[in-house]
C-alpha cells in the first residue's frame, strides 16, 4: 500500500490504518535484532521541521528515518531564519529547493502541514499542527493498545483531560472509530471542546464530565496533558480541584478492571493529570507508547517513501 502523505487520520480507512499497524509490527521485529537497520529508504532525504517543542516525536521520527537508511536533516524554528521573520512558505520552499524528498512538520498553526505540501508538492507528514491533528500519535496509541488488548473492535477507550487544546484527541477519535472501539470522552466542562457533539467523529461516542463513572468499564484510559501553553486564561480553579475531579489518582487506578491499561502521549504533568503511582504502574503503557513511536513512524515513512509510487 502506498500513502501519498499523512496529513491526518481523517481520510484514512480501516484497511489503511490496519496496514500501517501491521507494517509497524514488522518494524518492531526489526527493532529486536542486533542490527536494527533496513535499506528501504537509502538515497532519500527527509527533513524534520519542528516549529514547536518536541521530545518523543522529533527524536523518534529521526531515528525511524535513520533505521530505514534515509538521510535526515533537522530544522528547528528557534535558531533559524524564521526568527528573522522568514515566513513558513519561504522557509519550506527554501528547504525544498535543496532537493529533498519530503518533510515531517510540526507547527502551532492548524493546517500548516497541508499548506507545506501544497506549496512544495512534496509528501508531508504532519507531526502535530496546532489543535488539529497528530496522526502518528493516534497510530502509535492504537498499535500499543492493540498489542496489549488484542483487536480494538468493541473495546472501551476513555480519553480524559484537556480535550479542548488537544490534537491527540482529534486524531484518536478518528482512528479508534475506524477500528471499531467505543470511545468515551471525559473532561471538565471548561476543557471540553465547544460543540463536540457536532463533530462527525464523535457520533456514537459517550461524552461526560464524570471520570469516576467510566472507570469500572474501561479497557484503556488515555490521560491527556493539561496544555498550559495553549491556555489564555484559567480553565480550572486550582490544581487541587483538577486532581480531585479528573486526575488519575491512586484511588482511581485501583477502580480499573484488572486487565485495563493506562496510556499518556507525553509529556506528562506528573502529579496533575496523572499520579506517579499511575504513571509507573505495571498497567501503564507509557514507555511502550514511546517504543511504538519508532516502529509506527518507520511504517509511515515506509508506506510514503519506499517503492514505485513514491515521489522520488
Ligand atoms: N505530545 C503531544 C502533542 O504534541 C501531546 C501533548 O503535547 O500533550 O500533541
């Protein structure tokens, strides 16, 4: 299967998502070998352009490309000519003129990845655009949960926390819906996106403000970060209030079914949305998610840049 780009989960069907997850399983096998490198993308050059901070996504895209033998270049918004006022359009056109094969882009503006693709005509992978989408995060979340729970069809996944500012929830809703999971969205009223019931992807989902009522039936809890950098005012009275209502405390952790797992895309606010006990619990898959990030991003790069259909 060839993918022309990955701007979002929107537009991908169950077959395509499953194909990426299955390729990621093969990539994960490669990661268990002593020599972890495949020659698939030899001769391709992929540029990582991160205009917003990142640890996991940036490093794992870089590692994934290297493990497929691609050449990589890293661009950071800070320290480049964007701080001299160069526009996003001029910046991507400048880099594209160097003769590269594609971009991985993170930007604070929703839609930035799509624009970069339109301007350059090169394949683009969206590594997070504003509050819109973060497709590889949803794919690695699905990969991690599928490994722990088996097929996600009919499974109950609760996504909890600052949904208003989260691109992860948007991509996950679309991905989990395609895979047949039942999603419950849990957030304080102020951090629930406006008119969420009108989102096409939220049809058939449960929407609630009450975390305690979903614990007993959850197969997976996905705790999302309180995104202070995207908040212009106060969305809850105090940290203590947030923890009391929506934090995954030790007491709430104990109410989950034995088989239930806990995920968090990172970076965590330890002690706020997730307690240290929950973050480090045996049922926490947070570091499995990080490991899956490399395999899943290898799979995405492979489906876009290898073989006949690729741009090169
Ligand atoms: N790392 C994820 C993102 O970039 C989640 C987060 O920042 O909370 O969207």
